[in-house]
C-alpha cells in the first residue's frame, strides 16, 4: 500500500512539473513594452507637402521631377520583395519563440534568422544608396550644393532630437514610460 501511494505521489509531482514547464515555454520571455515614444510613419499624411517643399527648394524642373518619380517607383519595386522577406523573417522569429522546440535550438534558429534579416537590411541600404546616387546624377551643381546643405540641416535636426530623447542609445523594446511626443517641426 505504501509503495502504491509513493508511486502515485511521484506521478502527480512529475505531471504537475511537466504542465508548469509547458506553461513557462509558452509565456513570452520579454513581451514588448508599450511606449509613447514611437515615431510617426515616414510616409504620413504630410508626405506630399514635404515632397513639394523638397522639389521647390531644389528648384527641380518638370523633367527632373518626372525622372525622380520614376527613380522612386523603380526603387520601390526593387525594395518591396526585400521588405516582404523581412516581414516573413520577423514572423518566423515570433513563430520560433512560440514553438515547443528546445531552448538551444530555438536560440540557434533565431540567431540564424537575425543574420538573414541583417543581410536584408544591408541589401536595402545598398539599394537606397544606389537610388540616391541615381537621383543626384539628375541634379545640377547648384542643386547638389543645396541638397548637401539640406542633408546637413537634417543631420543637425536628427542629432538635436536624438540627444533630447530619454531612450537615446537603447536598443530593443523600450521600457514603459510617459514620454511626451516629439515636437512637431513645421
């Protein structure tokens, strides 16, 4: 009778620990924290206005505007498959995190996917730089000078905004905070 009771208790403890271990696997390790500091999407409602101001400041001709638009469209067509692959890789990472495979195998798969995402980012950067060079080839010397000036202004503005941001230098999910939204630039 005692042996049966001991075996039954051992089975109960083993099954309980197995259930708890399964729950721990399914619970996300670091759920992303919400933060009010997210930047607005790059192509927001004022995109057309900013584009018009950009073209006006550079004094682009109608021919240059048409060629620039064609370059943007070609760039988007080249970039779209890379963006789609990046979404797929990120979704794969989330699926691996939710999977029931061993932790070491999970980590190895996630690292592999992160390397693939890094390669996609590098290719996207290369395409953006190629597109910028093609755009700059359309410009006159005075327009190139003005573009350089605009880039410097943009860098200064970025540095100013970046330095005053409370999460400067942090990577990954941001901690919970009540940061005010960034000041709007007009």
